[in-house]
C-alpha cells in the first residue's frame, strides 16, 4: 500500500483542516473492512 509523506499530509491540511482526521478515519475503515488485525500487515505493500 502506497503511503503519503508528512509533507503531503501537511499540504492536504492547507486545503482541508480536517484532512488528518479524514485520513485516520479512512484507514480505520479500511483495516476494519479488510479484517486486518495489525497495521504492519499492510505496511510496505504497493
């Protein structure tokens, strides 16, 4: 899974001050829907 850098997250915050909250919520929804128990299961996957 490709990840965003801190710079990309920071830039997103200029456009949407709630971007970090939205990103976290999206990741949580994804790992729940895919039945992933540990974030390390998807770290580094492209």
